[in-house]
C-alpha cells in the first residue's frame, strides 16, 4: 500500500523591524535600510524554498510620552519599492508588501501591485491593512478621515447597511475589478465602479499580470477580521499562543468559507511565529531566556508598562513591583501604537501574575508579552511544526527571526532539511508563481 501523503507546510519569512521581537542591539543585527539586508534575508528564504518574503509597513514615527519611540518598524524604505528591487535578485520567492488601504486609492495601488507582479513574473502579494488613527492620518491630506464604522472589521449586512470593514472590502473588490479589465488575450476594456467609498471610471493601464490577481493577505484575529479574510483573502496572517488555540482558530475560519462559495484550501492560515534553536532543548531554552532579557531591557520594560497604564511611569524601578495606581483608559500618552486590550483588565492580569510568582515589573513584562513560539533542537522544532500543520492548527507559518538579516540562516540550514526529509515541505519549487507555491487557483479571466 502507498503511504498517505503528508499535508504540505507553507513557510514565509518576515523581515523584522526594530521592535520588541528583535534584538537590535546585537552586533550581528545590521541595517534596516541597506538593500543588502533585504537581499540577504530574501535569498536565504528562497534557498529554503519558502513561499514568500513579507514586509510590514509603518506610516508615521510613533511617539511615546511626546518623544519618538525607538522601537519601530518605520524609518526604512517603502515596501513595494524594496520588493521591486528584490524581484531582480530572486527567481521564485513570493514578494508580499503591507500597504494601507486607508491612505491609498484603488486605481493607483492596483497599478503598483500589478506592476510588481509583472516585474517578478507572478510573485506579488498584498497584505491589506487599514488605520483609524488620526495621529497617523496627520501625515496625509485627509488627516484620519475615516469614521470607525468604515474601518475594515466586518463586511456588514443588508440590515445594517454595512458596518466596519466596508471600505477595505470595497477596496479589494475594486482592485480586482481593475485587474480583470484586461482580458487573457490582452484586450483592454474600460472600467466603471460606483460604490459607497469609490466612484471611478476610465481605463486601467497595466495589462493582465501573470497571476491575474496578486495574492491578497489579511492580518486579523477578531471575529470581524476572520470574516473579512474568509470573504476576500488568500492568506490570513494571525497569531495564537497554544496548539489548541490554533486548532480552534483554524476550524472557525475554515468554517466561514462556505458561505462565500469557497473551499477550505482557498484560504491559507499562517500564524506569525518566532523560534530559537540550540544543539539541545536545554540549550535552546537558555538561549531563549537570554533573548527575552535582551528584547525587554529595563527601559523597554517601563515603556511596555506605560503602554498599558497610559501614564508616565519613568520614576518606577523596573526591578520593583507593579504600580498600585490604575491605568488611565483615556490616555494619549502613546501615539501610533495600539494599546493592549482593556487596560484595566490587562493590569489586573499582570498584577495577579506578579503576586503569584513574585515578579518585578521587568519580569512581568517578559512573562506576559510576546515570546518565542518554537524553542528546541532542530529535531524538536521540526516535529512541533509538523504537528501543528498535520493536526490543523495552521497551514504554515510566517517566521519572524530576532536578528536582521541573518536570523533565518540557522532555520534554513538546520530545520528545513528535516521538514523535507519528513515529506512535510517541498524540496524544490514546482511552479513559478506565488499562487502555485500556495496551491491557490488562478482567478478566472474575463473574456
């Protein structure tokens, strides 16, 4: 009898910014601007036969207590420009840019994405994000012009007339209309779109690209975000801390697809994860603990605390106890960063943990904020990755290394070969487009 085929894993590489998931003070951490950094990580990902390379976006330098926050993904080149350059030094790797739908227009962004798809021979992807942040909007002519009801949360209903996520849904649909105006045989046709957010007409200047539609990625864990992904995305970029949480999320999102006439494989679920490798599990655990101490310095611990409390806590000792005062839920101390849930509820959880374990401020922040998802020897990490995919906790992973640009090297050299030996990951690319890597059908061109 023939052994059953193992479910294939998808892998992507995230180029980390300067934030609390990276160790930017490490001497091995290099420039966030030099093209050589982007090229190194992209070439490593392609050597590992990854599906795509992923760039985040920041549209304003965030502020903390009136000062520029030094842990930020902004302050580096614009993503689509970087990816266009990477298209010339890679052959098969998908190229995914995060581009904000709030501060762009469908015609221009559809044109830029179609151009990247042509330059890369069918490897372009768009991670759709939006913003209601008037602080970020000040950099743009409309200055935070969207009402929260128009943010991309839910597609809405006929009964309500459409609440949050309506603009993003219409933006994606409009871009797809534009990409479809050129027939497969190369004939352009005029377009006309009239909707709630966009009324445009004319002719799209870019012929149909190799993929037809660049791959659409959506990041979100909320019920509304899940619904938006089920209706409109090809990949959902998510996060969950346990295997069981991953399985629950996976089942929920996949179950939403049928109402949109879609099959389970039409949407790939790829959580963002970190990893730490060692020659043994014990060594990896030691390295992981040291990395967390580097990521959460005493200064960063106070900054993280202030993000929850919304108060100036610079006088507090990071090695001392948590503040007795309550958070300020209406604080404007932090600009351009999302506060972590309900401040009062988060503070209560942190206090309970601190009291139960006798933790200081810094220790509490280390314990409660982002941590490495997979820690162990290459064999252990490979086994855990395979288990997550084979038990439907994910379709694959977007790896976020803690070093730029060499943080992916060990994974590609030591873990990928084990995944290939186990039949869980490709040994060679079998197609040339990102859609083919992800096992997604090409959109049907209109005659």
